[in-house]
């Protein structure tokens, strides 16, 4: 709760030149070829950090260490540390009511008991995490991430720790440095608890490289058929299943928002370039977005503020507007005891978003009704832009495939088996003609221009039914919970925003979460390790075929 007028600064989307973002996107589309080098090809690469990037660029950011970043835990969670959000755990650590080591060990206890069922991790760094926690106990407090155990998706470089992207191609790759965003999280006191399962090369839900299903949805751990979301599956299951406090993901076609929606989390995909991609195994140069998966808007804000910022190793991150105070944006605003939107906000509703009587439609209707009751929130009907179906259809969406294939061409010439079950998408990209690729890039810019003019000319944020269009044009999105099915499976939704308007998105979700309790709900524990149920749950979970992977790939 806050009534601090200092928190009422204008949202960043009020000051951004939309034409400038369009021009920047055009330049990025024109500069895709030859900009990515993979591990094992010409050194380590993937935008290897220079002297002012990577760990050297990961300086402590005092802007995170503000009162709004800390919240006393809810009374009913005081005895269970793994129930706490980042902001709650941060409050307990700062108040010296728990040590980082005690918090890490609480999570390691859950991993020992339930990871055989969840299969959220590729690698658990138990000894390393405990050592880091002990060291932090003797160092000055670094802010809300000081001593917080984090799950890192396995396409982020981690110094001295295998980074495989769940692929045969990188099964033996051990990076000599951290990805810039990992280095930044560690600089703020974050503790890497482990590397999480993911879709092979960031394509689908988590499987082995040959397609065998691994990670389950934390809400239905004994039913692998329930979609857990991908490709950041392991991070989502680790955070939802209380095996980590928060974690990182990447999104090229829904891979942060989809698992967040599937597992009752709040996942934030930032604007293209807001977080450096240096030290992350790529999927698509103009569509890859690193970002956090967390339990609520405040936690997502803390994580993104730590990860975001310029990095000379990634030109996409340079020359952008400064990162605003996202933690304040994610703090509900009250006048007296009355909740209000932090800023007057027009919430765009696309045609058909809440139509029908399905469980999802009813949850969306209730969500919109709850928003409409919050002062300074206004629901407005907005149209789909002209030629929406054409511009967002598969013909133009497939221009992402050559971006995927280009840096992998040496592997495609020499090691087709290394791609495992996901080979088809890389071959499709290699065979797409130059004319189709250039036409698709132009279509993407037309789509961006029409979204900025025809949607955001009428609203400040807009509901989404699919993340893919905004992934293609680099705009920010946030996924968060709005209900459950009768079977107890989470229902989520997505809001999209203007360039660099993560603060606006967080403010809307924070206000909604102040009048709802979906984000507080946690899944029941799965069968514990060693029992017959756990062995059954950890048995064969099926396999995705190459055809299914090609259809499902982001």
C-alpha cells in the first residue's frame, strides 16, 4: 500500500516516440544476418562480453533497494519460507528473521522431496547455492534479491556450469562466463539454485532432445498430458512448485507468458532490447526476449529491474529510454483505504475476447468486471488492425525460421542428428527463400505500425488472446492468473503494452492482484520421492514426435 506522491511519476509510455520505436525495429530487421555466433563456433560467442559487459557490466543497482520492494509475509505463511514471494522473503532476510542459508536449504529440502516428480531442473547446484548463501551472510545487504534462490533457464550461460539448452548440440558446453542478466541478478545478491528444463533449443514444452516429456505442470503433477507451457517449462514448474522463489525465461513465441498462464504465475516479457541477450543461446535474433517468471507483479518488477539495462555486448539494449522504477509501478496505489489505478489507464478489449460460456470466457468476463470497478481504469473496445489475420498468420510468422537457422548453418551441414526432435524447424528456415524473408520483414513493420496507430491510438494496454503478434513486433506483455477450471487447472490472461511500458503493465496487474487472490494460491504437494505414487508419476510420460514439435514450436 502506498500514498506516496513521489511514486506517481508519469508512466514511461507517455514520453516515448512511437515513430522512433518503429524506425528502430526497421533497423533491427535489416541487421539480423550474421549477428549471432553460437557456442563452439569461433570461440564461445553468442555476443561474448567485452570489458564493459557481462559480469563487468553487472553492477549493483541501488534503485532496487527501496521500501516498496519489501513486504512482511502474510500471517498464514510465516512458518513456511518457500511460500513467500521475493518481496516477502526479502523482508524476512533484511529483518534478520531468516538467513539466506536457511532459505536456500528450505528450497533444497523441497527439491529433494518433489523434484523426482516435477523434473523441473536439468541440474541442481546445491553445494554452490549453500556456499553462496553463507558468503552473503557476511556481506552488506544488497537489496531485495539478497539471498533469494533463483531458477535459471538452461539457455542462459552460467560460468563453469553446463548450459545445454536441452540439446545434443550443447550437451558438453560449459560457459566461461555468465549471461549478462545472470551476472546482474547475482550482483544484486541472487543465488543460482539450478538450471531448469526447457524445450529443446527453446522450441516446445520441456522434453529430452529426442522428445521424451520431462517436466510436468505443478498443478497436475501426476498427469503429464496437462500442458505446463513452454519453452520455459522448468522455470515455471520450479516457481509454481515452490522449488525456487522466482526464475528466468526467454520468449520468442509465448515462452514466458504461456507457462505463467498455465501454472498460475506472473511472467513479464519486456520490450525487445530492454534485457540483454548476451550469453543466451539464441532462437530468433529479432524476437528473443529474456524476462522473469514470478509469483506476483511486485516480484516480476524486482526481477526485471535487476535484469534490465544497457549492455555493450548486445546492441539491441543500447540507446533505450532509462528503466523506470518498476517496483513502485507494481505497488498498489491507495487514496486512504480506496484502491486506485496508479495512472488513468484505458484497457483495450479486442473483439471476442470474453465471448461465450466456457470456463476461460467466464474467467475473462470476471477479470474485466473487476478491472472496471477500480477507479481510473476504463475499458474500451478496440478493433483488430487492418489485415490482422494476414499479418499475423503463418505465412508471415514463418520469417522467424531463417533467423533461427542462419547461425546454426554449420551444424545443419555437419550434424543433423544433433538437433534431435526439433530438426524440422531448422530445415524449414534454411529452405525459406530470400524473397519470402524480406517480404515477411516488411509485413512485420506494417503490423507494428498498425498496432501502434489502430490499437494504441485508443488505449494504453490491450488484452491478448495470443502472445505471438506482440512477440514478432517486440512489444511488452505480461501474463498473470485470473482463475481456475473446475478441475483445478489455472486460467491466465495476457496484457500487451506500448514500447518500454512495462511500468504501465505492472501497475494494472498490481491493481488487479490487490482485488483478487488467484496469485496467492499454490498447488498441493505431489507424491514425495521414494513412494509408489512418485515412481509412477516419474515413469514414462510420453514423447513428442518431430511433426508435433514442428507444429508446436514457437
